[in-house]
C-alpha cells in the first residue's frame, strides 16, 4: 500500500510539472481551434508516462548524477592539476552531448532538411566538440580564479562576427544547437562541476566563480557550427 501511495505521489508531482503545457495545448486545440482530440486514450497514457518519467528522471539527477558530478569536481580540485581539469572538461562535455536526446532529434531534422548535405554524424560531432571545449574553458577559468565576463564578452563578439561570414541557414542552426545541448544531461553536470570546483577551491562567491559553465557549454556549439558553415558553405 505504501508503494502505491508513493507512486501516486510521484505521478502527481510530475503532472503538476507538465500541467501548464498540457493546459495550453488543450485550450488551443479544444477552445480556440475547436478540433477534437484524436486518439485521446493513447494521448492520455502518453501524458501519464511523460509525467512519471519526468519525475523519476529528476529524482535520479538529485540522488545520482548531481552528487557524482560534485564528487568528481572535489576530486579534481584536490589533484590541483589544470591539465587534468581541462581533460576532464573535454571528456565530460563530449560524453554529455552525445547523451542529449534533443540533439539527436535536431540532427535527424537537419539531415533530412539538407537531403544529407549536412550529415547527422558530422553535425553531432561538431556540436559535441563545441560543448567539450566550452566546458573545458569554463572549468579552467574557475581553477585560475578568473571571472566570467572576460571570457563571455569576447566569445559573444566572435559569435556575432562569424554570423556575417557563415551562410544564413547555419546561423539559426548554430543557436538551436546550443539550446539542444543545454538539456537534462549537460546542465546538471555542468552546474555540479562548476559549483563543486568553486567550493573545493574556496573561490569565495560561488555565484561569480561557480556558475557560467552552462553558458560556456552553449557558446561552444554556436562557434563550432558557424565555423562549420564557413568551411562547408551553404547546404543544398
């Protein structure tokens, strides 16, 4: 009985999380568009599974992935090696990107939209390299005790400059890639790494030194995809 109550509680938490989105879609579908729901039974089951899966995933992050990232960050800080931090950031960023489900969906759409001119594998690898470089630079900044602004402003200026040289179709794709990579896998790991390093190294204000890795993880793909566009030219 206790297990059933706990399961219902978890499902309720998930439903509250997705209720605003569901409500908006239903209002537009039934009231504004005045269109009936097709396959409403399957949709209801799917929404329930979505809510349950969302809560289970978030619980897993809280008790598993985030603590593991914080422990790894503390261990890195104890080693005191900048090279090891860079290597860890490169590896973590690359692996986390490959695990992002949103990026897989975006890559499939890109390949279909360009009729294979920009292949799925090339696009994913480019984005993964961008995220890995971004996290490595961001983690190095924390180790060196440098604030975020001296890195972010030049990176944004470079991204803006590259948009003038990259094909137009790559501009939107680059920024979409950044958003697709800052998802449920990369963001918790980046936050755990940044906060863990700043805390273990006693950098003082955690809001200044511990955060910003997500921004670096997002800027990396923007720069890499724009550079890819400059190299390859306009996709057909």
